[in-house]
C-alpha cells in the first residue's frame, strides 16, 4: 500500500474517532412541558424559569420538584412570554 494511501486511511480514522469522542455520549437534560407535551433544554429554560420564580416571589425549587399545579402555572406563564 503506498504511503499516501496509508496516511489518508490514518487521517480518516482519526477524524471519525475524534468526532465520535466529542459528540458520542453527551446528552442534555430537558424539562418536559406538560401543557404542550414538548421538551425544552434545561440550559435555555433555566434562566426563564428563574425569572418566573422571581416575578411570582417564589423561592428557588427545581421545576421538576414543584407540584403539578405549580408546574402548570409556570408553563402557562411561559407560553405567554
């Protein structure tokens, strides 16, 4: 096998392996919107959720730990803003 073909094969293998290593198992956690049955990435939803807590004078509690009535109140507010 010529040197250039071996180098190309090696470079292609490295490219595939590095792509798999950087994106393979990473998954983002999400909040599940019970009103619209959608999922929202926690990283983008969290600041909005904290704004709702502030606007409604609530102490911080993870959205998933709130009771279903409070979660519905949040999602209703969220869809209006």
